[in-house]
């Protein structure tokens, strides 16, 4: 069913309008206005009904020198696009949790997979309902490759800067992949390249990849995070379209950044084991503008500055949070009380809880085929999915056998299309004994 960019944008903008003023950018008394990017993910069902599953604002990330302190509590990257995806994962996991506690086969967004569907490598107990499509709206062009033409056009002198020590075999520029990760907006003549998040020149460096690069990777791995993909099949959890304001759309940049006609050409037609495939999204445009965008009208004497807060919302009021520095507003950074609902620790805890309930459901349905002496609690604990989630550390869960097919997909994409990807490692050595109480 066809859908317009305006309709997708409207669904996200209406969700933002519901937020209380304290979660929105400020208009300060000294004439300073704040701006912030907004992103959201919208589901379209078989009847054409649109539901904003997740929305987020934000524009910062942790520098590399603080990653080791995060330990699953602080979020590494709170750009709006990434927060929206993380919030979507939380919403879908909550839907799985509710479904797992019943004997129902499906709810509005999630269904159980039957035994005939599952295989050793495609084992997830849940899937998105058939005929649901997912769409993303961004109020600003995603940072990185999709915004390079806009960056060049905004310069007083758009002559590309000289590039040191770059070779000559990229199809998109006179330069190849750099020997190290390109800094956000730097060296804008290097097109088609993997880049780090943009930041002030005097800010500590980050290895967090640009939103363009992360969205490009999601066209192969799906919108699901590693742990969510242990529960939900990735097969139909891909973006169908990305919506940008017309003012933020460069056809040249988006084709290069996101399509099989650009830097993702090596992935065209690719399929992998486990429900993974290269699924190219369409880029649509909208004439609707976000009221707090960088392009908001200013009165004489007013000044525009970036907001330092980030916010998320989901399907229910309990999904809403405001973050500063990757931690809940008002809490000390990296402290356990500051852990967001979408941080690694809380997500791990929820996935483990859902897996245990889902496995118990399977065992109950299989009672006739079990030996009388077999203990149900032990069978749940010994189930491959539950055992993988009870690894000694979060890092070991991500590197576990059940995620090997996903790891192969990521490795191939990075080696053939998104070359120059430098992993942002660290801060994942925490164990299950450090999980938080409550969800």
C-alpha cells in the first residue's frame, strides 16, 4: 500500500506535539532559541493505519575516552535516529513480553512463530505481524555521507579541502577509504566514506559512526538490535522508507549513501542465513518542517543554539524519558539510578525475562513429548536461547553462537561496502549479576 512522506512525517510530528514542554527545546528569556533533530519510526498495517511506535530527539554521543565507563548504563549514541531505533526495540520487546504472558498467537504488532517456521539458524520465537511495514522520519539529513552535499553547500567556500594520505580506488571520490575514521564533517570531498559523528573540533574524539553509516548497515541487519534479534525474526523488520524534509534531501547524497547504485552496490540482491537480506529502503520527501529544526524562523536579535537534552517516547507514557549525557535527566552520569529503559542493561534484563517465559510456553505445549522425570524449570534454564542470555558478560552474549549469522552479515557489509568501519569497543564487560531491578 502506497504511503506519502507527508503522512509519515505527520504521524511523528503529532507524537512530538503530545510531549510536555519540559521535554522540548527551550526559548530562553535572553532571546536564545534551541534546536534539535527529531526522528521517529512509524508502522503501517494492512489497512493503511499509521502508528508512531517510537520518536526521539537528540544530537550527541559519548567520546571514546568515556565508553569504558558506560558499562551498559549510559547510552553511547543519543542522536535522534539512533534513539528512535533503540526505542523501537524496547517497544517491540515489551510487545513480546505481553504476548509471552498469554496463550494468544499474536497481538497488534507481534506474533508467535510456529514450529514449522523455525530452524537452527532462524530460531526466534516471535516475528513482526505480516503486512506491517516500517517507515522512518528524520527532521534533518542523517549526519555523515547523506548530508555531505548539504554541508558543502553551506560553506562560504565550498572548495573541497586537501586530503592527506588517501589513495585512489573509491568509485565515489578521488580518494579511497582513509587509514582512520573520518571526523564528522571534515574532509567533505571524501564521499561515500564511513564517518564518525560530527562534533566541535576541540571536543574529545568519538568512534561512534554517523547516522548515515548506521542506517546503511541496518538495510542488511534489520532495525533489530543484537539482543532483540534473539527473540524476533529479522526477516520483515527492515525499513521500507526514510522520509526527509525537501530542504534536507540531496538525491545524489542519498543515492550514494543508501542505495545499491551507490556505495552499497556489493550488497545488491544479497541474502544470508537466518532471515537476513539486503533490503533497500526508498527515500521520500515531505514539505512539513519540524518547529524546532535548525531552519526555524528567528526574530531580530534571536540566536539559535543546539539543545543539550534528548528525549524518547513509545506506545505508552512509561516509554517516555529525558536524557542528558546518555543518562536520565537529573541523575549522575554512569550511575545505576540513571539507567534508561533503552540502555543495554535494562534491555538485556527484559530479553532474558521474555526468553524464559517464551521457552516455558513452548515446553508446556510440548508436554506430551517429554519424559515424566524431566524438570520444567531445568529445561527452561538449559534451553539454548536462555543459556546464551546467561553468559558471563554482555559482550559474550553478543559474541554467542546464536548471533553468529548476524555477525557474519555485519562483517561482510563492513568488508565490502562500509569499509573503514572502526569498532567502538569497550564498556560491555558487565555481567548478569549487575542487571537492574525492574524493567
